[in-house]
């Protein structure tokens, strides 16, 4: 996957999500990821949340060791998902906001991590608040599942990106899927407002998960979105698991899917989608909506 001439700088992110350590984790895939990810020549690894099933110590410990081993090979950033939050310890934040994140923070240092790598800056935004006013919808089943993006989060990310060098690729990570994708369901409550504010952050690409269904798309107005699948047995519709390799070049963003083939116990390259990079000089390729097959 060599970059076309003159398209530097180039940042490559191995984007995985929803490992769900616990009863549903597919250990063959986890082992496969551990072997395969370091071979992709990625600049960094991103895990977009839901590393656990029930925010249990054992699940976090397994996830911690997985990440610890991969961090020996490449820099990594992780954000929490709705499954990683003990929301029942402080519903509606009544007993304080920190209580629900205490266990996660014992194993993973930050709720809003930042990572600078050669050619890029990666920033995590918190979208998981458990049972919280901002995440409520008219569907009661969404209660502890939906996420939301407060204005304070998008403002914080916008400031970080605006202070960073214009040469750096800006990568934003949230757990909840920001596009409806394969399941037709939005991960975020009040998503129209979130979309407007996500566009204002200046991100070149948004990495998310939660949907358990891979996706590559674009928020209307121009920012590319990578949705990674799950490596648990809870894929939607019995489809094979997929993770994404995301490449940000000077004028474009490429999202390459890698599909798990259970019989062969390996990930193989699958579909690839390419999008124009927002704000980048329009020198070559890409139209809004993606020019597949590049
Ligand atoms: Fe999940
Ligand atoms: Fe989730």
C-alpha cells in the first residue's frame, strides 16, 4: 500500500473497536490482531472503546495486557465505551461524575487522551456517560447505551486542533458511531447538533465504533468517518468481524477494511473507500461521497 508520489505527509492508523473482553470476546481474533496489527506499518493504534462487557476487573486486566503488549510495538490511544462505565454507581451523575469512571481509570489513564505521532495528532472525546440527561432519547431501551457529545467536548477538541501545526493530520476518536451505518442506528443522541460541531473541530477523520458493524463514510460537509466492527461474538447479522486501516494523506483519507476469515484464522484485506480531506488543498482525486476503488 505505497503512498502515491507527492502525497506526503501520511499517517496510518490501525483502528479497532469493541473487543468486549469477557464472555463474548473471540480469542482467536484477539490473538490474530496481536500478531497482525504490528505488521501493517501503522503510525499508531486506536481502540475506540468497549474493551469490556461489564466493566469487570478481569475484563479490564485482559484488555490492559493486550494493549500493553501492542504498545511495545506502536503508540496507542484508547477511549472508554458505554460498556466500560459503571453507570449504575452514579445514575444521572447524582453521586458525582467521576465514580462511574473510577474502575476504567485504574487500568487506562485518561478519559480524554491525546497522542501526538509523526505527522498527526490524535484526540479522544468522551461520548459515554451512562444514564445521563444528555444521552436520553424517547426509546427507554437506549437508556444506558446511547452516547452524546457535549459542546464542552467538541470545543475542547477544536481548541487542541487549532493550536496544532496545520501540517498535522487531525484524528478525532469517539466511542459511539457518528453515522447510522449498517444498522441504521445513530450512536449519539442529538446527532444533528453533534455533526455540526464535529465539522467545526477541524478533524480530518473521525474514528468510532459501538455499532458492531463496520462502516466508511462522511458527515455531510466533508469529514471522513471510520467505524470499526467488533471482535466479539456479537457481530450484527452474523457478519464477519472487520477492523479498519485509516490512512490520512495530504489531500485524501483512505479507509481500508480488513475482514476476519474464521476458517483460515486470519484477517484479509476487504473493501477500501477514499474521501477528500476536508480543508486540504484540492490538488487531486476524490469527490464528496467517496471515490471507491482508489
Ligand atoms: Fe460494543
Ligand atoms: Fe458501545
